[in-house]
C-alpha cells in the first residue's frame, strides 16, 4: 500500500501544480481547504498534506497560519513562445493519469512548437469548474470527460462536429458505439477508451483453495458454488475475512445482474426479472453470505486487490489502473454468470472540442493522433486500456477474452451506457436512495421491486 499512497499524493500534487502553472489559480489566491481537497479527490488528509508539502518545496504555495494555503504571491509564470493546447479533464481518472502522458509525448515530439497543458478538475464539480475557468479567461481546447459527464452537458457550451475530422477512426468503431455520442446527427463526443462491466477473478485464490477456474460459459449455480468455497475465515478468529465476491451498491455495477435477467429498468419489463435480480443479490449477501458489500460511493476494488475477495465486477479502465499502480497483480476475466441474456453496462472516456477553442485545428490533430491505430494499440499494450476501434482490440486481445466481454463482431445489443438505460440521472439517484434498507438486508426484493417500478412508471 505504500506505493499506492505515494501515487495518490503525487497525483494530487500534479493536479494542483497544473492549475497553478496554467493560471487557473493565480498568485495570491487561496487553494481549497484540506478538508475540501480530501473530499473532492477522495484521498486521505495525510496524502493531501504530503501534496501541499511538495508544492511548498517547489515554491508554488505558501501556508498562512489560521487562514489556509495560497499560491505564492511572488510566483512568476514564464511566457512560452510555443502554441499552447489546453486540455481539461475529469479527475481522478485512470485514462488521464496513465494514457495522457503517452499521447502527449508522441504529439509534442511530432509538433515541437506545441505545448500541451492539462488541467484535472474534480469529477463532482467538473462542469462548474470548466465554466469558472472560462469566466476567468482560460479557454479549453479539448475536454476529456466520462460518458455521464457528456450526458450532463448544459446548453452554455457548444462543441464541434467531429465526424468528418475523425472519419477514419469512426469507420473502425464497433457499430454499437457509433451512435451514443451523436447529438442531432452530429458527433459531439469521440470515445477515448471504453469498457463493458465484466467479472474478473483472482486465479491465485482459485488455485490456492483448489477451486476450478471459471469455464467459458459457466452457470449461476457454478458461480455460487465457487463463491461458497472461496468464502472463509482465514485467520481463525471466527469471522469470515475472505469472500467469493465483492459487490458494490453503485448503479454503475449491480444493474449488470438485472440486464442479464431481462430487466431493462423500464416499467414495461415487468416485475419478475427485477425480483429475480434482487433475490440473487440478497442470496449473495445474506442467505449464503458469500459476498462483501461496498457503499455506492466506492467501486469495491480494495477488497479484491488485497486478496480479500476472489471475484469482482469491474472494467478494463479500473483494471488498467490497478496494473499501473501495482505491477504484477494477476487478474483474469470470466464470463458473466448471472442470467441467460448477454447484457452488461458500458462506460467510456470521451473527447470533445469546444466550438470556442482558440486552437481548433490543433485540437483536431491531437484527437486524430490519440485515436490513430498506432496510439490505440500502444495504449492497449502498454497501459491495458481497451479501444473503441474493433480492429485494434482484435489485434491486442485474445478471442476468448473478447467473447467473455460480449465483444465479438459487435457489442451485444443489451449492453448500455447508464444514461441510455435510465435516461434521466435523477431517476438513478432516486433509485439509489430508495434502496438503502434493501442493501442493509432490511427489506425484501418484492417490496423494493414494487417501489422501483412505481418510480419508473412515474418517469416514463
């Protein structure tokens, strides 16, 4: 964990350094409080203080006793004769942290008169930060966001149509990925990387406890049997401290089980598939007690990477982050075993170019380089990220793995981005709030299904 903690505080130091040197936070202005930095970037107070100490050593900030931390009033930011390409990105982001350096290095090597400057903004307040930056006169040329942030775009910012500029890469997209980021027939967002949500497992734990590794088309019963055998008390204190599965109550994960059972979160899909899904979740957590639960604000990876859970629903984006922080961590992909329908959730990082960009031509060239087969293949092999370009994945990943991810000739028709599934994210947020007692094991699947279906009917 020492390496991971070092990574977290250096990451925050990099973000704050970029904001200071770009002029987003000006000399004499206050940084966020330590409490706000902890909350916004999801790291400990110790990591925040290490980040600030590093910036103080560099002379970028000054602590004012009893007031907070300010950017050094004497700081002089040197002008550059190079053209500057400004990229704003959501943070934290595995793609931003591990792929952007590869893309930027290649782009700047081919364009020596260009300097790429990146700013990372908290995901929780991304659009507010972008607007505040623009109000201060700092205009982004490219935005790198998540699929959810893309769906939350307000009417205040317009983006160029990328279809003509990225025609070559657009033709290589999986057919299923050609439409989600179109608006009024215009390609407003280009996929930087994407992933289905899939099941990963720790082969070392399976081998250690002599549990057969998942077959290509294993059943729900086979999955349950494996989870039971992998749940145990390893230190003899009478409390299970290793589980078959780590499960998150986030809507970014558990709806995969519903999709596999035929529930599509529309009132018209009926009650039975939803009840079947919720009963299976209660089986895992409370009847068989083979799963440990993480809150919806976390994506439950810590139990898995520490060997406290043998399986997890995850994405290639999350897994690439583990591999970069903990080299040598072994994880394999298994087919989803929760139901008969081949369905799952999709997530993506998305490029956009604001119409108000000062360097539109340069921004287009950057995206063309980022989405080129050369770079896409490099990101897959060097950093473990999947490409939206079908030929690249077929070259980089083995056929069996792609089949387990439901990515053969195309992506299965029952795979959805969250905004496609729910339409209105307020419905998703309300559903999460409505299920708190269910996740605690205090309400039945039948009771919760009735309320969720009523909510869906009201919004339809």
